[in-house]
C-alpha cells in the first residue's frame, strides 16, 4: 500500500478542486491518500478588504512565515511515498501559508527525503514563484519530481480585471456579464485527472526520473516567454517596495498602511504602462535572443534547479 500526502492551502476553494480532480485516478488503487489543509492561526479573509490585500505584500514577497495550526499527529507521524503540494501565488511568491509550512519544523519533517509534485493554481505569472519553491524544497531535503501549473488562460490585462473582481468582491462570475470568469477554467480543472494517471504510474513503479517529461506531454506546464521578463522585472521592483514597507512596521501598522495606497497606484502604473513596455522590448529582441529564450523555456518547464 502506497502512502500519499496531499497538502495545500486553498483560500477560495479553487486549489482544493484542482487537487481533488488530479487525485481521482488514485481511487480504487493500492494507495492510501491523506489530505491536509494548511491552516494559519490567523487566517486570511476572502474576499479581501482592499487594504488588507496589499498589507500582506511585504511578508508574502519577503517570505516571512506566519504561525500555523499544528499538524495532527496522525498526519505527521506517517512516512509518505509521495507528497502532492498544492499552492497559489501571492505577489510572485508562494503564498504565506505555504511558505510558512515549508519553513516549519513539521513541514521539514514531512518533506525530508520524499518525492514531491507541486501543483500551482495561478493567474499567469508563476515562474519565479516556482524557482523560490525549488529552493524551499531543497532546504527541506525534499526531491522535486514533477510540476503542474494551471493558469487563467485569458490575456494578461483581462485576467487582471477579473481576478480583482474575484479576490476583492468574492464573485467568480462574469463581471458585468461581459468579462470571462476569473481563475483556472472549469474545463481545465475537470480535466486535471489526466495528470493523476501519469503521477500514479510513476508512484506505483517508484520511477520518477521521467515524470516531468511525461507530464509535459499532457500540457502540465506552459511557459510563456514574454512573461519571464515581466516576472523577473517584477521581482526586482517588488524587492525594493517590500523592504521599504517592512521598515514601516508589521501587519496593520498605521505607518505602513498609510503608504499602501501609493503601492496600489504603483501597481496600476506598472501593469498598464511598464508591463506593455517590457513586452515591446521582448518582441524587439525575440529573434536575436531566440536561442536563449528557447533554453529558458526548457529550464522553467523542468524540475531542475540552477546551481548558483
């Protein structure tokens, strides 16, 4: 009997739906599946009050952990053959609850010497978050063997409008009856079971060397080259903002919350002005840098970690 742990944090319920569909093929097999939802002691609201949404930015980007509820002994004391780790992306970084789990002693105990498949549910920019995830897993002594990234397939600026409607208003519907539904499509979620079949085969044979290649054959990951540059540039700028804001105080600090509206204005400017400029530069340099871009696509679709 194989033991599989599915660990996740799902603020809206979307991540949980994705994982349950991926795990469908395991039903009726010689596999015991344990689900564990990460729970912060002080949970995050949904929908978000607007200022609270921005107030989590410094801790999220700087990967500062928060306190979590203890993992049940029944979960913690098992040795797992495989861990499926589902996470969402907050500010180009794994969410605070997931980051906190990976930095906790309990998380490190569970993950040590264990194969891990990461499952991302995101708007569109997840590449640098996954790079951070790779480092976190190395620090836990885990082995990343597969990655699945399900994203909102709508164009960048459309998805920005719809994701705000969902996160701030709590409505996963067609805004004004005109815009598409936000988040990962229902079709992509329902079809996620195809990845479960591939993972289940690797688990039963205990052969993970080709797992990511086999997942890629089923379109588990799509790397959009133009978003690589945007993601990297965003991380540079976010680093400056996060370090400045954290010096103003912790969460709910009056001094920090006084500046958050300006961070909001910057975000609007970056999304509607800077991001298009980055995209134009990408188009102008695409042919001269084609070889480099091709290598980047291959790397970010893989489970490899660049050596510093």
